[in-house]
C-alpha cells in the first residue's frame, strides 16, 4: 500500500483511470505539490485498496500500513489510539479534508472523529515530524482523511451481520447537478460484545455539500459520531471489568478557494466538539464518573504565490479551544500559528529546496521570560527544511530536518485522582526530527526506503519519589528514536481486465531512553520494534475478487503476534456481496492495556446500489 504512484484507481468522476503520481496531496496546506514531488514520507491508501480491504473502519485500514501503530480496545474501531513511528497517541494529528480535529483534553479521543469508510475517497498519511506545517500535535506525523467527491446520482443501501451478534445498516445518498453536489450518509453498528461488558452501539451521520457562490467554490462538511460501549479492562487496570463510556464527536466546517494566475488562497472555518462520559462502575455511576466537553473553533487562511524566484507558501491558523469538566475544570486557550516557506528549484528543476518556519502562540503558556511583553513570551519558533532531488523520471531522493513540538493536554495539566495528579507547570515536548529516503516508481512497480531519527526532550512522564505517593506529571524524559521503513508495490493486469496487486511493508524502530535519576517512573516504551504488513489482492474473475492481509507485530517488550484477515467480494450488476474474516487463525494477542482481542470473527455484508 506504499507509494503506488503508477498504480491507478478508478475515479467516481468519470470512470477513467488516473495516476496517483499526479494527485495533489491536499493535506499539504500551502505549496501544492503532486504526490510524486513531495520531499516527505507520504503514504496514500487509495479508494481501490479501501474497497478491497477486509477492513470495516479507519482503525483497521491504518493497521495495514507499516509504521502505523493502532492499539485497539475491542472491535469495530469503537476505541483505538493512533501512534506513528513510536510516538504517543498525544503526538499524532488527525485531519478530515484538511480540518484539524485534535482534542485538547487528550489524544486518546483522536480516533473518535474517524468517519465511515463508505464516504472516504482516500487516506493520506504523513510520517515524521510535521508540526512546522500542521501545528501542534503533529509531533510524529499526521493522517488526513479525504472524503468523496460526488459527480453522479447514486443510492447505496447496506446491511451486515456477523460474529458477536454484530448488526450493521447504512444508507448513502449521492446527488449531483451542474453546479452542486451532496453526499449524505447514516450508519449504525451494534454488537452484544465478544466478552463480558464489551457490547456497543455506534451511530454515524455525515453530510458534505459542494456548490458555487458567485463563481466561488464552496465545500461544507458536517459529521456526528456517537458511541456507547462497555469498556471491560479498557482503562485503569484489567481487573476493572465494569467500566463504561459514551462519546460524541462532531465537526462542522466550510472552505473555499480563490485563484488567479499566480496566487491561490484557501480560507476555511470550522467547529469541532467532543463529549466524553466515563464511569468506573456501569451499574453504579455515582461511585466514579467523569464528564468532559471540549470545543474548538478555528479559522485558517493558507496560500501560495508563484514568482520567478519560486513558490512561496504562507498561512495563519487561529483557534480558540475550551473544556468544561467535572475533573479538569473549566479552561480555555487561544492558539495562533503563523507559517511561511519558500521552494527554490535548481539544476534545471531537478533539485528543490524548501526552507520554512512556523511561529506558534499559546495564551496559557509562558515560554520566553526574557521578553517583557506577555504576548511575545507565549511564542515558539520552529524552523525546518525539505530537500528533494529528481535523479530521473522514476527515481527521487529526498531529505528533511526540522523541529517539532507537542503542547501538554488538559489531562496532563489538570487531571486529579487518588493515584494520579497533573502538573500546571508542564512545558511543551520538543524534538529534532530527521529523515532521508529514496523512492522508485515505474509502470506497475514501486519501491521505497527511508531512514529516520528523532531526538526528543522534555517528554512528559508520571513519576514519584516515594512508592506510596501519587504519580505526578513531569517534563523529565529524553528519548532518541531511530528506524527504517521500506516497501514494495507490484501491480499485475489480469486476463479478465481486472487488476491484481501485491503490497509489502516493513518498519524497524529502536528507542533509546536516556537514563534518569528518578526513583519511580510510569514511562513505558512499547513501540512496534518490528512491523510487517502485506496485502495481496486478486481478481479471480471479472465479478469475484479476494484480498488477504497479513500483519506481524513485535513490540519492544518482546510480545509478538501474527494476524491474517481475508475478504471475498462478489459484484453482480447493482448487488454487492462480501464476507470478511478477521484473525482466521485465532491468534491470542492484545494491542494495549492487556485487553485481549477476539479470536476468529466474521462479517457478512450485502449492498444494493442504484
């Protein structure tokens, strides 16, 4: 699934094949670059791969990418944490159509915003430090979910049933006219659970509209996700079998684009809300109950200017975030991110050099005591540079280096319980990140190889001096993370005019935790030391296809496991039948917090499209 630049996918716009090599990576907010000209490690999960995959949600899709660590609690993506290249779930950023949907309470809620795969066109994964471009939370990388563009009228009805009394139903409506288009989706998933107190109900609502206002393109998006689930051992300790949680995640956004011959400006405004209710004893919420409501209102103005000297990218990101919580209190924060970069092209356009810098302001942090003015005390500067060299039409080398950061969450700052307390004096985590890579693509073959290194300091750890004391959040850890990633993609044209493809990926991580004099530490590194992924998709006939996913994971703790998933799909006229089998060899394993994952499971689906 990695760097398939020459592998084509059918577009819903006109049914013709397009090359990913020419797709503009829309998560690059300022300087617009085709996929093949980026000087960063970018992976695209295509629409074709999504359709063929034995994955029913975004969490399962991302698990098929080497270097992406999704740690699930339970099934169907009900609760999952997102890690990239050995970082934490607080150090990754999620975007939907370029809208940043991080949660100031905790990165533990990042995947609450994941939308149904029925409305996803592709997923762009940016690995490596990206805070210079996307702002805080993109400490180790970012994931941008790109929703579908609609150019024809269609209705799709889908129902499904499977193991653990799973019951799924969805309706997707696409409407298109000369100057406007809409896509509307509703889905519901429920299950009695694969063990005691793991039942769930999940409701998804999604609307996207595109239209013209005085020849100005306008895109609007609205999403609402509600989840209710038993959380047996999900948090606290494995012995806490009666935990329960309800979450709500919503996004409302609007964007447009203004262009002339040499200038493009992209304004957008959005509101993101998350609500989380957690109870320790499902049968008696009065024993311990947390309720958190966070809101983020943001405005972005990104642009690029072409000139004889190259391309200049610029942008400003303004956001106001707040939280109302019975544990963390009522808090608010104003954030400002100002960004500028310039791309120089040299040696007959074979060499491109792009230096840039981001200035970041947070109203509730004081970084520079040397300034008398409080406004300037709250600014941070993060420079970086990207370099790429086009060796020939099919081979490109690239490198980048830059500083990245992550601001403490409200949980880090203010959480209070009998065993754990936050720390209002925490400062941002910081790192210097470097990578160098090479990628090759020609016809139906793609190869990539990347080396990376990240030196992080001021990482937040929970420590104590006496065993009987509560854990206290402290900026005390230093961690050096290095690794390698490689991939191979092959596409084969079959006699039945259908495509077969094979994708292999491997990543290796090494974490060096700098020794500390602290007596007791809760900082535990459990990254994916070795991670192997493979995807084989075969079109058996013109109407029948199958995909096999193999995943091997070995963590730094020594725990390792292999999982195999299969999907078989039959498309006949307007009907679509599929069966997905997960963990077919019934591997016993867990991904986080000693929560056992289920054994072999099945999901049967039937869809009618017209």
